[in-house]
C-alpha cells in the first residue's frame, strides 16, 4: 500500500564529472565559515572555463548513436533525427556565452537556509508600491525558465503595462538545481523547500508576498500557501492542484471515463490518462534516481531525458529542431540543458522526485486567493469547475487557447497578463 502511494505520488508529474570543469565563481555549496548563516551575499560573476565548454563539445561529438526507431512518430521516445539535429546545432552554432552574459546582467545572490546555499535572482522594481512575488521553476528547468517574465513584471511600462502593475521579483534555484547547493542528506522535498522560500522572502524584508510556479514550482507554491497562509497575499499557478482524488486515482489506473463529467472535465481526464502512460522517467527518478548517473556523463543522454518530459512539449521541441520554431527556440532548449550540464546537477535535480511525498495534482486545501492559468497542452488543462472546488478563494481563472507545460518560457506574455490581472484585486 505504501509503495502504491509512493508510485502514485511519483507519477503525478509528470534534470562528466566536474573534476575537469573549473568554474570562475566561488564554491557555492559550502558557505565561508566566517559568514553568518543569514547573510545575503552577492553571487559571483558566472564564467565557465573554455576547457569545460570544449569538453562538452568533445563528448557530444563522441556520442555513440543507436539505430533509428522503428516507428515514424514519437511513440518510442525522442526521435533519433531530433537528437542528431540537436547535437549538430549544439556543437556548430549554439553559444553558451550569450546566456552567460544575460545571466550576468541580473542581480543574483546566495544565502544559506537550513544549512544549504540557495541561489536566487532578485530584481526590485523602480515603480512605487510594487508587490513582491517569488517565482519557482520545475524539472527539467532552472531560473532560465522564468527569465522572460522579469522585464514585464518589474518594468511593466516598458512592456505595455501600467506602473501600478509592477512587482519585485525573486526567482530562486531549487536545491540541487543550477547554482544552489546540492543536498548531501535526505529531506529536501517540496515541503522543506516551501519553508525555505518563506524564510528567504522574510530575509529579504518581505513579510507579505505573492508566489507563482509551474511543475514542481506549482506544487511548492501550493504547499507554501497551506503551510504559511499568514505570509502569502495570494498565489498563482500554471500547474494547478485541482483534480478530485477519486478522479485522479481512476486516471492513474487508466480506468474508463467516470460518469457525470462535463465536456471540459472529460477532456482533462483523458489528458491525465494519457500523461500517466508516458511518465516512465518519473517512476525511475522517484525510485532510483542514482541509476540515471550516465546522464551526468553524456550530454546527449542528459538532453534526451530533458526533451522527453511530456508529449506535447516534445512535439513542440521536435518541430523547433526541424526548423519550425514556435514558443521554445533551439537556444531556449539548449540554454537550460547546458546550465544543468555545466553545474553537474542532473542527478541532484532528479532527487526531488524521490523526496516528494505529495500527490501532484490533487487539492491540498489552499485557502489564500488563487490565480489559475490553464493551458491546453499542459499535462491536463484544469477545468474551472475543478479549480473552484480546489481553490475556494479563486480570484482569477483563464483558459488559454495555446501554450503548454513550460508556460513562463513558451508563452510569457500570456502568463504575465494573468499575473497582472489576477493580482490586481489584491493591491491596496
């Protein structure tokens, strides 16, 4: 029974050793002994060595390719042609230095919370009365996933918005991802991360604030709202936890569509059934993350894992590498994978699946004001009827006609609009 519950929790969501990789920034996992734990330190300028980038290219070129899949679609996973196109672009045209330069334009910091170094971006708006918001990424993501939100949220007048729509934005790296520390002990699951995020916001001087997230960031945001409602003015999510438990269990089991569902609810149910049939990666990450250590040794192995998160996103990425960019560009995809490779955070990123104890899309009992963005190519497009029951203080719901799992990355304008409009009623 315990194993079944564990597997269910795992399935409901559906990221070379660095011995040769010399980074020019200071050690990030262990804080200097003379720095108080609550000190917020500037994060050193990011610059990975030429040797590290050359080693990455060498490994890509040394890939031992298998034969082509025996089908003409993506039913067996990431197509060989897509991976060969990705490898060729990665080696011949992709330029990591461009992303490195973008990151270095942003104010970044690091602080120790509960014994672990937490890296974060923090941008204060120039506009008065900006609302503070903490935005959390998921897997296979990083702070790069949210960078397109920064300008429109912090400087709305430069992006078609109004000064009164401004936000102070905080974007942390989940423990084990990017430039945050890698936990050396167990226990760093979504609940502990949620507590750490509240501690971070308080440390920055924000006693009351908003939160937003997708994927793991969505679950962490829901948990923050349940654990610390006195601190959250409200929350927004593009991966809402709304599926009634009995419906979720039926979808996981692949049962026929339950009776009494509306048209929207039936579509959401069918999406869930389909999603649960294609989350093998979540099962192995949730039970045996260390077994995937080869993805820390092979850039193409890592990239293949990253691409096969969900079927609609994979289809979009396949089109991008076939020359039909829409939403996510080839550089978008490789920026995120390259960051994971250079920081050697593949395995430490997987472990959140092993640590998780929550059912991913089931309601948690959130009472604070909630903004829901429902995208059609998400693992499921949350019906408003489910959102209203799961979030009794639902203040804004928007059903979109385009967009998928990586909304902040793929459809930032739509997500920014939801955040602005959704939280407008909470401003004083």
